C-alpha cells in the first residue's frame, strides 16, 4: 500500500509498496480517508517523545470507510463510514474491564506505539474500535473526533465547570476544543491565552469570551493577575504550566493536557497543596466517543473550523517535512485522500 513513512534519518517519505496490514478474521480493514497531523506525531519525529522507532507509519487521528470485514465481524460491512478509536487493549485486564483500556499493559495506540497508522492507506482494527460517522459529517471532521475525545475526557473529569471562569493556555487544536467544551459544560466565561493572533482570532470566532495576547503583554478584562476557577494547560509549554499555577484560584482546578517531552520538573507540589488545588489529566476517554460525535453532529462543537490546512496524501510527505523542519506553521493540518466523498 501507499504510506508516508517516518524514516531512520528523520525524514518522512512516501513509499508505494509499504506492507498493508493483514486483518484477522475478527477485524475490519479500513481505508483511510482523512488523518489528522497531531503535535504528538511531530514530537516523535523530533525526538521529544520516545513512543516508537522508525521506520514507522504514524497517525492516530483516523476516519475512513470499511474496505472489508473478517468472517467473525458482525454489525459492520464494506462501505460503512467510520471513526477509528486508535487505542488498543487486551479486553480482559483490570484496566480494560474498568473502561480504561489506555492503561492496558499489553495495549497501545495505532500509529503511536503499535500497528500501522493513519499515514498509510489502510488500518486494521477490531469492531470495538469503530464508531459510525454520521452522513452529515465529513471524513476530516471524523478524524478530529480523536482529539475531541481526549479533551472531552479531561473537561468531563474537571466536574466544576458550570458557572466557572475558565482560562485556557494554548490556542492550538486542543485549546480550541477546550474553549468550546467549557461552554458546553456551562462555564460562565472562557479566556484564551496564546502568542499568535491567528489562533486568538479563531478562538473568538468559536466562542471564547476574550483572547489575551501573551507576546504583547495582554491582560484579562478581569484585571491584572486575575485568577480563574479552572485553568487548562493545552500548549505543552513548561512556562504555561507555571502560568496555570499562578492564575488558578485557591481551591480551583488545573487541567494538565499538553505533553512537553521535558524531564525537568514543572509542577511545584507545595503550591498545589498550599492552594488546595484539584489536578486532572486525560489521554483517552473510551466511554465518551459517542458523546463527542453527537456534540459535533448537533453543532454544539465545531471541529471543522479548526482545520486550517487540508493536504492531499500525495503531497503529505513534503508538507510533514516542512512542519518538522519548522518551515511552516499551522493551526491544524489534515491529510485527506484525493477525491474522497465527504471531505
């Protein structure tokens, strides 16, 4: 199959004859129609995150159509439009049975730690990893369901969003999702902090109540040094973690989401204890996929507007090399199959 392969020399290269996954009789073969480019993928290539070694087919944000199903697969058929949950679990350990398959000691994530990912033409998955993509949604919106699932899981754990003043540090894809989800969960106001005018403007269009430009010394309308009930770190920046600790009100909640790949401690535990803070994280929310799809289908959350760059798979390798070489900046890029319906 055709695949964009992360090579040992650090470059990404399109390979025409990469081995296609061979689905078992209890699996479906999914033709990838759209695959999101995640900062995790880029951090893996740069060496900041050590999840897999090249040669490797990256990509864990996946939507497509079923090409064929094994003889033991029921409820699915060729042609069905699907969203892929990339997290694999054994199905029988304590973590899997408690709804936390992302902690399975024998599990992994397609494209990140196991299997062949969405930068290839096909992925093989079990039916339990498939969700129906509504006809009203595009494949690229389907591929955005994975980052929505993770951010939704984090907001759902915070639990004290209703009526709260919420601050989000980082206006990238995760930050844009957090800002929207905070309003879905009843936040009184959402303030987005970032250093880029483009992402701040996007946040305001998607419903943030205010946008603060950190590079220009901007300040919240609530005053200098204003504090917030819930503060979300969505940038992966060590400095942003410190800002969260400064900006969160005593008794408030910090949502830690971004990965920075640094071994340097960034959380002074004494400040967490002294301010009596709640700290939540989320890397996956297996029980919330359907909820996320319904939020997008109903129009409560707009994932399509976050996608700034749509790149045909044939141009994907060159585009990815520009991203990893920091020769291009995007808000959210999506690899799409040329001519696929629904994109």
